[in-house]
């Protein structure tokens, strides 16, 4: 049981499950229905995301040991060896790739592996070079819904697919910058460049608001360009955007006390979840 718990922690299951839901969203929008065809693509992305998360644990094991927030993770705490972790990653990668190939097509598998390569081969090393690595790194978030899109029969270069990918790309920037407001000093201690070394907290909050506003606008592009068909889902996305901006406009207030970045971090997550739900049920209420 303790080994299973370690595997789940290496896999960052809470995050990888959320990633899998974006695949479902892409599939349903392209296919127009919930059916059994979404199971294998979603499972494949989940397994590859777990492998990618475990590889990230391996890559950052030394830095994790220096941060209070991460020093008890499986590798730095000694609960699992680096070799054991690598074997776990290899098994998940092989199985996840095969499942994705079977449940989607070769392009779907390529996109899934590209997400892994981008996260572990580009974004993770880039974090040590620049505090702005999150911007190119956010491309990762746009790939799982594209796997769902092509698995559902959609064309990868359909303008609707590009708009959907753009939404899932852009929301991750404010999502990450809020983490920097909370953990910026720990990142600096571990040797990572941090935006908290470049900008003041208020500047970071102002910039985060601009990115959040852009996230809301990108979400509104989905019903505006008629990727959705239901008036109810379109109104739902609109109301979610209004709520998001109403909450985040408080970031512009110049207060130095009682600011909780995690509060806003969770709210933007709730917003994206709400948008995914409205998009996924669109065909049911059209």
C-alpha cells in the first residue's frame, strides 16, 4: 500500500486527472457525443501525464530536496530510488503510448508524446534558465485537448481546434504566476530564477490580472466562433468569465496584508473546470 501511495505521488494524480478531463473536452467537442471512444484516448493521456510527472520528480530531485514544500517528495525523502522511478516511467510511457495509439491514431500518439517531450525536455530545463519559462511551457496544456480532438474525428488544423488549444494554453500562465507569488522565495532558494526577483508583488499581481483577463477573453472566443451550439452553455461560459474578472480585479488593489495567492489559484482552477463542464455538456443541451 505504501508503494502504491508513492506511485500515486510520483504521478501527481490530482493534476494528471485534471489533464485527462481536458482530453475528454476536446473529444466531445469534435465528436459531438459522449461515447466509449473517449475511454482509451483519455486513459492514454492519463498514463503519459503520470509518466511525465514522475520524470519531473526525477529531474528535479536535487532541487526538491532544498525546498520546504517538496523535500518530502518520494525521491528526496528516500522512499523510492531513482532507478526504481526510471523503471516506473518507462513502463507508463510504453503502455500509455500503446493505449493512445489504439484509442486515437498515430497523430494522437505523437501529440501525447510531444506533450511529454515539451514538459520534460523543454520546459523543465528552461525553468533553470529563465523566470519566464512558463510562457513557452504553457504549450503543454494545449496538447491533451488536441489529442481528444483528433481522437474524436476532428482536424488538427481546424480553426476551432486552434481556439480551443489557445484557451488551454493561456490560462496556465496566471495559474503559474500565482504559485510564484506564494512560493517564489522557495524557488530562489532552490536555484531557480523567479519572477519575484524581477517584479514587485504588486507588479506580479497586475500582470497576473492581465493574463487572467486574457484567459476570460480566450474562453469567450469559444462560443463567439460557434464551437458550441447551445445557448445555455454559451451563457454559462459568459457568466463564468464575468465571475472570474469580478474575483480577480481585486488583484489591482494595492494592499500589502491579507493577500492569499492560493485563494486566487483555486478560483482560476474552478473557472477552467466550469468552462470544461459547459463545453462537454454542450451537445446534450443544444
